[in-house]
C-alpha cells in the first residue's frame, strides 16, 4: 500500500489535471507496487478535494462490467467511482469540449433510487424494490491518466483507471423513465449514433446478465467502508457498448427504442 503522503499527492495531481485538461502519465509506472486498494485510496482522497470545493456526490458509476473488459484489465470484478454534481449535463444540449481531455461515449442504464441500499447481503431483488425508476443514460468517459503511455503506448492498468474516477467525466440522462418491473431490463437495447451513423449497438444483458446485478454488487462492495447507496442516488449500471471517441462538432444520439432517446452535441 502506498503511504498517505503519496496517495494525497497523486490525488492532487488528478484534481489539477481535471481542471487544466493536462493528461498524466501512468501512476502504476511510477509506483510499481501500486494495488487496487491504492487506486481506491487515491480516488477517495480526490473526492475529498472536490467536496472541499463545494461539490457533492449525486450517485455512483460502475465500470468494467463486461467479461471481455475484465479479462483485458486482468481483474475478476467491476470497478466503481462517484458521480459528482458538476458531471451532469442536460439532454439535448451542447456540452463544451473544454471540460474534457479525450472524451469517449458509452451507452448505459441509470438506476435512480427511491430507498437506500446498505450491504452486505444486498441482492438484485433488493435493488429492484429500492429503485424509483430506470432511465436511459450516456456516460462520457475521459482520461486524466493517459489511456496509452505517450512513449511506449502501453495501456494503463486498472489501478490507474480506478484512481481516475474509473474514467468518469460526464453523465447525460434522458429517454423515458420506467419502473424497474415495467420491462425486462436485460432486453433493453440501444443504438449509438455519431453524426447520424450507427457506431455501436448492444443489450443491457451484457452488464453482468442483468444491469441491477452491478448495483447490488456495488452496495455490498462499499459496505466495509461504512458507505451505502442513498435515496435519490443515480447509479450508472455499466456500459453495454464499446466506447466511441468524441470530438468538437460531433452529435451523439442514443436510441433506446421504447425507452426513448438521449442526445447531445460536443462543442
């Protein structure tokens, strides 16, 4: 485990990188002894800096939910990070590129909780009972820590990604909210368009066989830290498409069929 001073210093680097849009080199290369626990410690220290600025946590995201991504990252479970209040953007509006370094777009479902969930022992059925509604969402991911090293092109390790808010940078909610028992969420699907061209399609069953499974996992995972999911929290359950790169001028449109659409433009 990295010492406290190092963890605080790396968190400050991420905090500054988000503001300056200056990517950092891999923490795991500088600190080969780094572990997943170190990544979450850095993440929590960064959250503390954001809270000190007057930011607040509006929910959580779950990442690395597909088996393929877990294998490529050499882990056997998802990761998670907070959703800060300034990461939420209005559906159908313009989103400034000045907020990001290298944005990429993913399609997800968001669970909005009506009741809290505190592990251990939370199940998929507990999640469904606690959920007020489920709604289509787009996550904008980013890389304050370089996705690929600028010299070697080596991919970053999962420790780097976890430190970096699990790559989260923006959330757009939209479409038609539904009660969690109104549809079979496993079969909720979406087509992701960039500038009118379909780039990705997918089904929510790709997220751990049911998107609520990840929410249950998260409630149990954070319980040892005396944390829980709270009423009103927005929980992004995990992407069921591959990320699509975005640039200034790109229009993104996700069509969820009977659940409606989510769209925005990068400017």
